């Protein structure tokens, strides 16, 4: 069979990315040295990335990247980094002869399926975890920082970063970025695609540094004693990629109200098209306020926040008694109701925090929303499908697709009443090509179809293994992994974990995270015969 895809060129570039993955591994290694912890997890992983990366690079020294090779390279890259990223967890849990004894021999990450789940969840910025209530004290600070760093690297995109800094990827960079960057497409901000990649990562890095300074500033001024410099860095690394990993078992609930208010605008920024920030920084702030997608994004977020705030303030958004098999008792629920219903500020803060966190697919929690009533929980489940803007680090279906769908439905209603009218769907004053509209419908239907299949698979596996799984839990698990949201409800709630699922179910969820991060089509196209045949 004659292949139309130069798979050697694709694998060669995968090797380049793996080789340079050794560079960010230096940071958690340095943290381990500073705190006197074992450095074996990072020495072993650096060695693997260098050897494996160089071996793959040798397949084709001067790769020729076209669209087909771009799809293959991006899909394989995310699988590869997910597997390599699991090595520090496994080495820490099991130890390495002559280098270190096991640090956390009882860690759930000693199971390879769990380690791979945590790594893929990190790189895809899903934020689903198998650690449960295990806190930073159980694992070394170096390994926990690597856990945060995987999300920061995956947020704007590993391949986008590679295009920005590696000259060998500048040729064919547009194909690679189109295949990987979140959203229906990525705006070319500068004449050269590598400069565009650097501009996006520059804005991303700038927001991360600013958040570190503000969070640590709260600690220095006495407004957040628990927000140490380590915690400030850890949470900034997982806010901007809309990842949601926290070294604290109870997420952002572990910190003061001031911290929660500071995190909210950064989650909003992370779910915004980063190209808009580039325009603002280059002296064109009007792009931000005139952008129809951004206005729709803010409007939807504000409406959801308002509904949740009213529900929480009047008490209708909270449970009155613990559910059967619940993880909290009546005393806990009473404390939650007293804290939230006590005033407007707590209700507004928790409503805004969770609406923004779930819509942008960050997955942080300011409280255990398992304690919320069914209407509030189903509203959050709906929000899991909305997502952030195109060109943001958010996951799910994306606001721009819903916006185009609503406008096209309005167009259909108009042309039904007036068949002679010609009315294109416009976005930002520009008519959208009908092929693009059909593509948006196809993606959305495919996304929802995969979601339904995932719910059925999870239910089937739960019956096979005897795991008690409700409808809401199964739906939220599928939505949270496919949409890269992270926490769901019940078993997989914000203070829970995915640990109780079988290894087979975890591998299935890993595939959902991978497919969801690459927005389905770049993965599914690899399964078609037309892609490979000459």
C-alpha cells in the first residue's frame, strides 16, 4: 500500500518535542533539590525524553510537514507526552534502585493506569484526578510541581510552544497550530506563524506571572496566610491553562475569600481568545469590546452567575439533607447553608466562581457543589458543554460554536417566513462560509454523540465491576473528561476523585481527555482509510 502520509516526518517532529520536554523537567528537579527531596523521578524522565526523542528524530533529519503529517504529529505528540509525563509519578511511588527508595509506597499513582490518568489529565488540562484527599504532604513538592507544570505546558499547547521557540518547526507551523490550538481556528496575528505563536505564549506567560504576584501579595499583606509562594506558583500554573489541579485537597476552598475573588478574573481571561489581548497590548483595545464572541461569552457567564447566585441566596440551590451514600452529613450541610445564605457576598462569590470555573473548564472549586440542589447541579452540567472562547485555553464545545448555531437557527426562522430573502450568518461583521457552518454543526453533533456513547460505556463498566454510579454521576464524568472540565458530581465531585473506576474505565476516560483536547477531528481523521491511502 502506498501511504500518502509521511509518518516518519511526523514521528521525527514528535521526537523533537520529546527531546525538549527535558527542559521544563529541570524546574521540578530544582525544587526537589531545594527541599532536599529525591531527584530520581526527574533524572530518569529526562534520560527517557532525551534518548527516545533523539531516536525518533533520526527517522527523518529534515521533515516535510503538510496538513496530513500535522494531524499525525499532533495526535501522537499528545499521547507521547502523556505517557512520558507519568514516569515521575511511577518512579516516586516505586523508587529506583541505587537512586532512591520509594517516597510514597502507598500512593495511588503506583498503579500505571492511575499514573497515566493523572499525567494525561494534566497535559490535556482536564484536572480530573485519582489522588482524592491525598494532599501535598503525601508526595514530594517536586512531583506536585511537575503535576502543575504539565497543565501549564498543555494549556496554550505544547506544539504551539514548540513552533514558537524551535526553528525546525517554523516550516509547516501553520498546519501544526491549526491541528492543535483550541477552538475552530487560530488567528494569524503576525506575518510569520512563529511570531504569532510567540505572541500567544507571551500573553499567556504574562498573565501567569501577574497572578503569581497578586496571589503572593495577598499572603504578604495578611489576607491569605495559606497562599505561600509555592501555592501561588502552583495555582497560577493551573489557572491560566484552565487546568484546575491544586496541591490542596479541597481546591480553592482551602483559601480565603480574597483569593477566590482574585482567581475569578484570571479564569475569565483564560477562557478569552488570547488574540484579543494581543490587540489590546498593541494599542487596539476596541477589538475586545467590539468582539461579538467576547460579548456573548461574558453575557452567558453573567446570566449563569445571576441564576446561581439567586438560587444560593434564597437557599434553593442547596440540599436540605444528605443524599443516600453522600460524602457529607447533616452537620456539614447545615454549615454550608449558614455560610452561603448568610449574605449576598458569599452567594455571589460562590455562584460567580463556580459558573466561571465550569464554563471555562478550569475545574476549581470554592466549595463542594455536591451540596447544591438538583436544579443548581443540572445547570452546572449544562455549563460543562458551553466552554470558553476560540483561541483560549478552555475546552468543551466553545462559545463561538454555540453563537454561530444560534445565529444560524435565527437565520433559518427568518428565511422560513421570507423564502426570497438571502441572509448570511455573520460573525464580527463578516459573513461566515456555509462550509464552516456545516462543520460547526457536524462537530457539535459528533461531540454530543461521543458524550452519549461515553455515558453508556461508563454505565456498562460500572455494572460489570459493581460500582454504584448514578445517572448524574455518569453524565458528569463523561462531560468532564471529554470537555476537559475535571470534576463532576457525586463520586467524581470537586472533593472526590476518579480512583474508584476500573483500570479499563480509566483508560477509556484517558482517551476521552485526549480526543477532547484535540477537538475530536484531528484524532478521528486518523481512523479513516482516505487519510492513509495513496
